[in-house]
């Protein structure tokens, strides 16, 4: 798995322009059943992908922590919210709370999340490939292609599915 993770940024860079064009077209002419297609591709990919063998998202990026996330996780640790924020988070340039450092402080050596039951919403939804109105999150998806092998695979399959449907 580490070989795949190490090679992912290069593979993502190789298809970056193609993906940008693809997502621009997708925004302009969104198939009516895109969310259904994405749900199928997501389920198909994650039937064979085990995130615990990778954990690259937790090792390299930070989720956005909403106020509800902060309240829930602080309560879990029996901490005041301001204590949790000062110990683990900072306000980024986009005015979001994110982790102070990577890898995630809550990631175990076995790639298990130590706060899995109370993890942030962004973590629960990652890599966002089964989200409704998928065509509206192309920037997030473009970023995730270089981080998440599953996202890379899903987008490559999506391009083939859309191309095939366009030829009919």
C-alpha cells in the first residue's frame, strides 16, 4: 500500500489537466443520475478498499472542525471547548478550525482513529465521493485524488462511465 500512496501525487499530477477539464464539463452539463453513479462507484470501490491499510488522509491533511465537532469531541475528553481548541486546533486562512499538525493527533499506529465514534463530520464523510450534488465539490475531489487512492480510482472510473454514456 505504501508504494501506491507514494506514487499517488505523481499519478494525480499526470491526470490533473484532464481532470480539470472533466470537472468543468461535469459542472456545465451534469448528468441527472450523477449522484446515483457516484454512490455505485463509491460502494464498489470501498467493497475492496480498507482505509486502515492506508490512513493517508489522516497522516497528511486535517479535516475542518465545525462547532458541533468541537463540542462533541471536547465533551468526549471532558474538556472545555476552549481547552480542546488551544491544545489541538488553529484557525486557518479560510477561517476554519483545523488540526495544528499532521499526522492527526488521534491516529493510532494501526491507522485506527482513537475518537472514531465522535470524529469530525468531515472525517465521517471522507472522501466525499458519495455526497449528494457531487458536481459541486470538484475542488475537494481534485485535492483528494492526490491523497486518497480510492478517490483516484473512483474518478478514473467515473470518467470512463461518463465517456461511455456520452458515446451512446
